[in-house]
């Protein structure tokens, strides 16, 4: 009998299976030792039950000689094989953990490393080793950010299951007939989703409405983009969205799918962004009036409004609505949306008359910004942005305007009341040799390296001027700190001439940014270099209104007022 079988009959020092395996592992390769061990265990089982049949007390309790049957022997053999396999795996894992460097890292550090990977990399990393998998399963915070998931797959259910009940952010795309498994998963986890973004084809809109009919106590932001060739108010969310309960929902973005007419879960909604292709003014007014807590409303209508079915009636806006954004503005759309008392109105793609109609809301404008959006430039004319604000804090912004539309905005009432002006110098018409701005206290003049002196006003009549800022605009695609721009001699001569022509009564502080040349000393003028980053006065928007575009204009408005 082999050494292991002989050990069965000795009760004093019976070696354990773990000890035998460990001894074998020291003299043979792990897999070889496992094969030898299984062969020997077969002999052990046969010998063990042969001995048990001859003795009153069996060595392998609870098996009793009186009930020994062939099926019982096979079952006992199977149990021993499983026990040995488990022991071998345990020993191999312990040996690997003793030698692997990763085992010396705390799980908290591994979890932090995993949280910085993409969601697909996190799923793959959890399969690499026992230590990484332990961290992936022990820390639900690793799975809170699922925004980069892409197309929905079965892996999303795995990631959501590992997140347990912590708040998660999801961005997923639903495409094709094999995406139906996503909706049961969404229904199961709606209770702890914090931010939800779904891009879906219109084939799945019924399943989407069913999935969203669950309470969402943690939901703060939701976005649904419907991929369709035709968008109208007929495609909409149901009134039972979120089962009537989403107390934290602050922002809702919908593209080519309309919000419900009356949803209890959306009564506290404060920010709504809505894109639609075809609509009527009366429908948009009714939709806006259904949300009494609305503070910010961004409305994209990709085509002009359809005629109303009945008489044109302008409904009052929600009482708290302060910000209205119309990225593609038409005159009838602007007239359909009451805007006179709103704190901020932003228009995109508007012409001069529409912009002038908008600026009439301002009670004697005191701040204005005129900038070029070089990314929107078309041909030689370019597109411009105008922002204005009055003493009451109401702000009006118009984007993507033609250059002639910008110039006609400077009427006599505007020039008489203006106190702060941020402008790109080359916008001005050559015939404007003198500009009378009697109330102006701050002038921020943005110069370009390719600006021509002939397109610049030669004299600013500004008796109240206190601060003159001269900035050099560089390429908007430049990365890093703004470079120092060296202007042509005629441009610097223009700057010196401009300083000498200032008609200010008191002292003027000239702040220079991005100008390499030193300014010629001028009486009553104090020069000081500044670093205000010309980026703050340069638009970097796309053809649509972006938050960055709006914030850049409003930052320019605010900075000119603070000065």
C-alpha cells in the first residue's frame, strides 16, 4: 500500500489532505501533483471502505458499514475529489498571493485605480486576478460612473449589479433588435440611478416608456435622445414617467421626443432643454406652462413654426422662468415666447432686425460685448456675437450675426448710455472715425495681428473713461498660455495715437495683455501689464449655442462691469 493509504490505519498522526498536497507541491509541478493525488485517492477510497467493512468503527464517518452501497461509495469518492480540488486551488492561490506584488497593495488603492479606468476596462480588470476581482466586488463606488458604456450589452447588467444601491451615472445607446435586454435591467435599477442619458431609436420608444415608469428617488438629471428622421410632439414621454416620483430631478434634456403634457414627477423641474423639428407656437406655449417651477428653458426648433390652428394668443411664461435660449431663432418663434421680463435671453442664428427687437427689452443698455466667432466664420464676412445688459441686470445675447447687423445695433440711445464696452476693433466701419460715448468708463479693445488701421476708429470721445484694456487676440486653436504677439509698426502707431486722443477728464489706466511692444508714455495715462487671458473674450463655440459660448459672453459682460 502506498504511503497515503498506510496513513489511514494510524490514528495517532494522521496527515491531513492539505499537508499531503503541500508536500507533493514541493517536489513536483502543481498540475502533476494534482494528477498523482487523484490517482492515489482512488486507491484510498477502495482501501478505506474495505477496511471499514471489517471494523466496527469506520475511519470515514458518518459512513457506516451497515449502509455501504455502491452509490454511496461513488458519492463519497466524488466528495473527496471535490475537497482535494478545492484544497489544491486554495494552496495555489495562497502561494500566488505570497509571491505576487499586487497582494501587498490594500484593496482601497486597487479600488481607486480601477475607478479611473473606463467601464469596459474595469470589467476586464476584474477578471485578471483574485485581488483585483475582490476589490471590484467589494467596492460599489467603482461602478458609479457608467457614462462611457456605449452600446448596451449584457455587461451593463453586471456593472449595475456590482454597484449595489449607490448612485450611478449612465450613458448608453440602444440600437438594433438585440438591445431589448436593457429595459428590464433599467427598470430594476431606476431606484438608484443619479444621472441617466439614453440615445435610442424610435423603434424602442414604447419599451422606454415602460422602463421609465418606475420611481426615481435619486435621479437628478435625465437625457433622452430619439434617433429619428421626423420629430414632432406626437412622440412624447408618458404622464406616468418615473411613476410620479422624482423629487431630486433638476434637469431634463429631450431630443425629438416631447415631455409629457402633465407629469407629476416633473412639477419641480427647473431646467428643460428640448429639441423638436416641427411644432406650433400654441403647442410650445402650452408645454412651457405645464412646468410652474421652470427657471431655464432652452428650445431648439430645427424648422420654422407651423401655423396655429386657432387665433394667435401669447400665453404668459412660468412665473420663475428667467433664462430663455433659442439656438435657432425665427421672428415668429421669438414673438411666441414672452421674454421682456426674463433675466437672460440668448438667440442664435438671428439677423439684425430680430436682434434689435431683442435688445429693445433692455432699459438703457449699460454693458455691451461685440466679438467674432472665428469658428463660425463663413467666407470673408464672418459671424459675430453681441451681448448687452442694462442696469437692472437683464442680459440679452445674439449669436451668429452678420457684420452689418452688428453695426446697426449702435443707435444713439445705446451710445449715450453705454458704460462698458468689450469689442474687437476690426468690426468698426471705416467711416466711423470718431465715436462719442459720453458715459463710457471701461473700454476693452481686442486687437488682431491682421487688423488694418483703416478699419479702426481714430478717436474715442470718452470723457468718463477710467480703464482702457488692450488685448491681443491669438488663434483660438492655440493650446497653452497666450503668446505675446508682435504687431506691425502701423498698429502700434495707431495705439499710441489712440492714447493721445483720449478725451478723458481724469486719469486713465491702460492695461495691456499679449502686447510685446512697450507703449509710448502719455500724459494722464498710467500703463500696467495684466494677464486676463484673452480666451475669456474669444468665442469657441460651434454652430449651436453651447454653455461655453454663453458663459464666455456673460463673463465678458461681468468682467467689464466689475472693472
